[in-house]
């Protein structure tokens, strides 16, 4: 079983404990990451989690504008790792909370 390929299902990411999801702005490329398992829990609490839920569907749930350009053009991808560690955008801390 190789690495998941797009379109990525959310449950493909959550198979890997601690996996992170990258939320990025399609307008200006601002980004941050989220714990994929917590995202799945939040969708499940709203009864929005399906086996067919794509990580692209997560972007549609984001209700706040980009802190950098104030537009709402969210997209998602699996978060990148560098030397096995997830990387966070240093400019993204304390924004978008959750
Ligand atoms: Zn933006």
C-alpha cells in the first residue's frame, strides 16, 4: 500500500496518527496546518463525516477569511514533512485558532 494519492479522502490521512492537514489560501498562498484526526472529530460532531469525505470538503467548511488577503479561497492538501516532522507556517501561529 503506497502513499495516498489525490483526491485525498480524509480517512486516508487519519489512518496515520498525528497526521496533519494543510489549509492554504488559493489567492495568496497563506497556510497553516491542522491535526487531521481533530478535523475528522469536528466533522463527525456535526454529522458531516462520511467515508467519502475528501480533504477538499474540509476547505468548504472554513468560515473565516484568509488573515493575509481577507478572501475565502481555501484549499487543502496533506501537510508536508521535513525530516519526518510536520512543518508549520511561522506566520500562522495564533490565527484561525482551532
Ligand atoms: Zn489569502
